[in-house]
C-alpha cells in the first residue's frame, strides 16, 4: 500500500467516525495529525526503497537520489 492510499483510507475512516459521533472534533484533529506523521514516514520509506532499487527522482531536469529529494522536500515538520 502506498502512503497516498493509506492516507486516503485513514481519512475516510476518521470522517466516518466523526460523522457517527464516535470521536469529537479535537480527537479527530489529533488522529489526523498522527496519520499525517505516519504518511510522511511511509513516503520516506518508499522513497528510500526506490533509491535502493536505483531509481532516481527528476527535479528541474536534474536527477538525484530519492532519499536526498525526500529530505530536501519533506524534512520540515508540520
């Protein structure tokens, strides 16, 4: 499962829980924050795996290792 697929499933689940009154707005937001952190980690793992397989990411016409791309693009915390 990709990070994007995981995020989509988790957000849908959280929205259903919120609509059914199983979680309040504060818990919804906290859970969503946790999902976001996990998705960033999953994406990093996927980028590192791609790098280990020899894949490169093209940005502005320059090919660079996937891990370097991830660190430069997503390193900042939310």
